[in-house]
C-alpha cells in the first residue's frame, strides 16, 4: 500500500504557508465583523504546513495519477490526445482570463467576436446552419439537442414519444432521451457492426421523434448507409441526432450536416484542444439545421452593424441551458486550435488518427479477437473472450497494462462486444509508442496463457494495487492507514 501520508497527517501545529505584513490598523476578531450564524461553532480542523511542504505534497500527489502528459492513454471514445500547451498560454492571457461575464457588450467586443467566429467555424466543420456554445459537456449537448428536437415537434403539434438508439450507443444517449421524457427503443447492429436497416425499419413509425447516432459509431466503424438511414427517419417525420464524440475521425473529410443529421453536438474537450477528464471544464456546442434555429438557447452571439451582440430575442427558445455563454476558456482553446491548424490541418488530424488506429489494430489483431475485421476509423474494438479459457478477463489485461505505464483502453464498452477492449490511439502518438504498446499487449497475452497469476494480481507497480472498483468509487478511503 501507498506510504504517502495525507495532508492532515503531515500537519504540524504552527507551520504556516503564508506571510502577510504586520497589521497596522486596529485588529478585530471574526465575531466582531461577521454575523453570528455564519461563524463555526468550533475550530475548523485545517492542516498546518509551510508553503514548501504544501507544494511538495501536491506535486507528489500529481505524479501518482496517469495523464496524457505522462503517458499513452488509448481510452476509446474519449480522444485522450496530447493538447498543445500554446492553447493554455492563450487561455491565460489576462484580457481573456480576467474578463467578467457581466462586462457590457461594448467592452467585450473581442470575446464576443471570438465566440461569433467559433460558431461560424464549427458550423462549417459540421455542415450545420447555426451553433450554440452554451452546453458544457457532451452529455449536456445531448440534453440540449434533444430538448431542441422536443421543442420542434411540440411546435408542430406532434406528440411523438419515442427516440431510437442503436445497441452500440454510449449510455448518455438513452439516458438523455429518457430525461427529456421519451421512451427509448433499441435498434440492433448487424453482423458488420453497423445499424441493421431491417431492425431500424421495424422500429420506425409516426411516434419516432428522433434517432440518435454516432458516426463513426462506437465500434469505430463508419455507418455506410447513413444517407438511407437519414431518409428513412425523415420519412416518418423524425429527426436525426449526431453524437459528435467521434468527430476526431472525420474533420475536413465528411460532415454530419451533409449526411442528413439535423442536430449535432461536439465535444470540444475531446476533439478541439482542451485536456479531457478528471471532471474539468468541457464544452459541448450544439449545431442545428435552419428549421430548428428558432428554438436555440439564448443568448446567441450575433453581428449587427459591425458590432457583436448577445441576442435574447428568440421567442420560441428552449431557454438558457447554462449560465452566461458556456465555458469561455474551453471555447477559446478550441478557437486557438482551429486557427492554428486551419482546414488542411484539421483534415490531417483526422487522417493521422485513422491511420494510427488502423496500424495498431493490425498489430493487435494477432493477439486478440477482432470481431469486426474491417478498416476502422479513429478507434477499434477488440474482444478478450478467448483469454477466458486461461482464467483471464479483459479487466485483468487492463490492470496488467498499468504495470507497463499505460492507461488501459476503455473496457466492457460497447456492450455488444463480449469482453470488449476499445482502443483509440489518437493522432498525436508516434509509431514507436504504438509499437511499444502493441508489444506490451502481446506480452500480457503470453503471460496470461503461461502464468496467469501475474496478470490476475496486477497491478504490482502502482501506488495502490487492485481495488474493488465499486467500493473504491462509492466509499473512497481518504485517510492514511498503515
Ligand atoms: C460516444 C459518446 N457520447 C457521449 C459522451 C458524453 O460526453 P461527455 O463526457 O463530454 O459528457 C461520450 C463520452 O465519453 C461518448 O464517448
């Protein structure tokens, strides 16, 4: 077990991490200044450390978790790519970082222009007519998008009750549909890993408000029948929703708007230059086709007579979905990323992401079952089912990878692949990294077959060993135990 002490255990009475000049006015105690009900009954137990001790404590902690900046992170569907640091510098420019959201429009023209331009760029990248930057996560974008679809149908007097979701979908899709009040009906995948057109036809009727789809889908495969799918959904008066979590595969190559999608969300924190994970700020802009523009959240940024303005004049809006105008800092990083790369650069990103995934897939299919053995897009899904004969599961392989210094791929998703391992290498990794990872995976498979104990008890080199994951999430032990 980890020998690191908690900050409370390191505390020594009298150690302080600040120094202030000697007070030169009459000192008052807290109960002379603050209302009584705001004062704590007893002393607050805060740790006491010197500045150096605090810095060492947190620096030490920061080295104990795995991040994109410390190593390869092929967590499928999450696009854990290296984020260039210049974006961080730009986000810290004080004119941006210190801008208060209540500043008058006249004094924040630069920030409004930036958001206006980003709306235009994302509309072009996705092929949509208008974009809102307000939602702050992918799932939040989904919620906003399905609320827009709901408003669209209600405005037409339609009382549709169903949303279709493929069996390969990310869990947030059915959860979102259900939160907005829809019944969720599942559409099966076919033997090629794509939406089964017959299953779709069976599920389609006048009650269907929308089909939610990821393209490429969560198996990393491009839905080749997308134009027919769009036509079928539109024929019954339904709309097509694009979960844009996988946009890293298609930038500058194909656009959801051209595929027939009516509403789109993007994850700027995956595809467009913001570090992702750890619950940090994200951005899930939503794009719509013309017939849904009137329902978009307010305010949107518009340009009028050469001035940038926040427009609240949208009588049929679904309302606000977030305070102010979303996560400005994340939108700023995306703007910087898009400007730095340009159209050709973004296309190159997607081409390299797809190339890396196909290279790694070819190397790994020698060691694992590849259920859908076709050219993949930016990610692919392996199955570890054959290792069950040796008493080893996908979870054991994931834990074993930690000993090689890699973050494991996504495991047990999508649900339709037994013992799934979903690998997304991203465009920012070198051939050397991919080869090393493939070698490690191959070695783990060999170890599993010959001496499975080593894999079953992994990890051995990390700060903590194998945890009961459910208990670790629900009852985290945050105090030090010898
Ligand atoms: C396919 C897919 N859809 C939606 C989401 C939700 O995005 P977020 O985590 O930003 O809410 C994810 C997240 O990983 C995803 O992979």
